């Protein structure tokens, strides 16, 4: 069979490799001058290829449509992904949180490994070649139209055009248009794994401050909807960093509600324990100003903001602080409240939430239920996960299934 693949990113290269390995003639079209431009920037240039957790745990990290991925993850698991990369000459290592990276710490080695695989399987790669549309006859995919005006006919078409974030990498959402034009539903597209914009202007004063080991809670209309623990960062517009990006994947269904991001600066201590600790600290500096009493408790940059939020006058002597005031300080430390006014755009989003509706895709083969011979894989589908290598695992698994079938 002649298989045409649109998009030479993670899912497209995997689909091409597998389809060719099955003995098919494979043509891979990529509009950029090289393959895997987005892969190159993944994991801050190191490419977090997958996650070495137990296979069942993979599902816990998928945010949207995890049930759809059952066949994909079991047919081409994280372990199989790792075996394949080792086989293709890219040794891997496992780091904190089971994150898997190439030993070399270079994403380019992941791309080179795939390129070697494509070459060995005689996949014909066409670079600088943009696909403009699909050719469908009697509900059967039979070819593609190129930007040049040429048409290419084939027996099977796989769409792996990615999402629409970081558009300079080539993911400009073309696949969503292809899907819509042939009658597929595309669910609402929103940027995810993306920083938050925050109303409180003290964030600006904290710009550049990174907090480790904080507890965070996302609330919608006062109801807790997500909790996490880890690292975050203040920026000129609001907040970013791992726990913020992960939280952003969970706000899709709460749009229109009041969203708050609560930070517990001292998650290891209960309110009572923290009050005790503050009292002990205060006893050491009884005659100092309140403003000079928090050095042991907080990073320098955060002190003026916490003082402001506590409502305790900066120049009040520590020995004059009342129990109520101290408890108010403890409340601020345990629950620093930020109001989310929005998320940053697709330009800064790691992934796109939403995509081709998976209800219209066969989860065992990735074939469209509407058009015979048409397949979708990777981020173009309405699938997404948190950080840690899980999004690439989705691309590898769905790309593999599309290629195999
Ligand atoms: C900064 C950043 C860091 C990330 N880090 C990680 C990480 O470490 N681990 C992880 O798991 N995930 C990470 N991700 C997410 C991950 O990169 C994506 O989930 C993954 O690349 C999706 O693969 P894909 O093949 O579906 O799409 P893409 O990799 O986006 O590939 C789509 C390809 O299709 C091509 N294309 C599009 N339209 C056309 C057309 N009309 N004709 C021809 N070609 C076309 C594009 O040029 C592109 O090359 C990161 C994302 C970003 C932005």
C-alpha cells in the first residue's frame, strides 16, 4: 500500500517508521526545511522522550480522553518506546520523576535516531512541502493536494500535523481544517501547559522569584479543583513554572468562573505548627521592627509582599504584635491568594487542548469513523497530558497505531 503522512513531527515520524516496517511504500510530507522542529525544543532542548512509570500510571497523567488511549498505550507502551530508541542508537537515561531523556541530553539525538529509522525503512521524506488539503472520494481518502498545486494519490492518509502552539515550529493547526472540511468535529482549542496572568499587581514586584516546595490549589468559584506540590515562578505578567503549567491543564471546564490560585508557602507545617514556629522566631527578635523579623522564614523578595498582605505595619515592634495579627500572618503564609485573569496565548503554550473529536476515531487503529483510509495521530487529536514525557508518549503510541494499521 502507498501511505501518505502529513507532518514530520513526533507522531508523523513514528507512523512513517511503523507503516514502512509493515512493508508499505511511505511518503512523509513536512512543510519545514527539516523534520522534528518542535521535538528539537522539547524538554528545554533535552527532549523528555517519555516517562518510565508503570504503564497504568501513564493514564493518571493524561488530562483529556484517557480512555481513548487504552489500546495505544498497551500496543506501544513507554517501555517499547524506550526499547525502540535504544535500538535506533539513542541511549536513554531516567531522571527524577521517571522522566526519560537521551543520555547525551540533546534532543537532536532523538531526531537523528528517528531519521536513521526512516532511512533504514526507505521512507521517502519530502521537506519544504506543505500539504494544502485532502482528496476524498466516496468517503474514502485517496490523496493529498500540495501547495505547489500537485496532487499525490495514495491508499491511506495519516494526518499528524500537531497542535497550534509555538507556531514557528510548523504546528499551525492545518490538520484541524483538514478534519473539519471532511466532516469531522474539532472540539474547542485552548492553550494548555501555559502560564497564568494574575490580577494582583504585587506579582510584578516578585518577578524572577522562584519558589520551591510550595503547595498550590486551584479553586473555581471557591471550590477546590486541583492540588499540586512543587516549583513555581513569578513573571512580569503573573506566574509560571511546573506546578502552574500543570494546573493550567485543568481549567478548561471552569471558564467563566472565578479562578483563584492559592499558594501554601509552608506546606510541611500545619497552621498550628507554623504559628508555633513564627512565635519562636519572634521571641529571638522581640525589639526589632516587624519588617526585619521574617528573614529566616521567607526569601528576601517575598517579605515586603507578605508584610503588605498581613496588614501588620512594617515598623511595628515585634513585641507589640498581637496574637490575632500573628495568626493573620500565618494565614497569609498558608494561603497566599492570586486571582487568575487568563492564560497566556498559544505562543507560550506547551500544548493545545482540544482537537479532532476522538469519538469519531477508532481507538484501536486511529482510523476515522467517517472517512475510510484516513487516520489521525498525535496532538491534532483531542488528547493531552501533564508534563513529564506524557505528551510525547501520546504522540508515539497514536503514531505507532496509525502506522501499523
Ligand atoms: C517548548 C515545548 C517543550 C515541550 N517539551 C516536551 C517534553 O519534554 N516532553 C513531552 O512529552 N512533550 C513535550 N512537548 C509537547 C510535544 O512537543 C508535543 O506534544 C508533540 O511534539 C506532538 O507531536 P505531533 O507529532 O503530534 O506534532 P508536532 O511535533 O507539532 O509535529 C507536527 C508537524 O507537522 C508539520 N505540519 C503541520 N502542518 C503541515 C502541513 N500542512 N503540511 C506539511 N507538514 C505540516 C509541522 O511542521 C510539524 O513538523 C513540548 C512542547 C513545547 C512547545
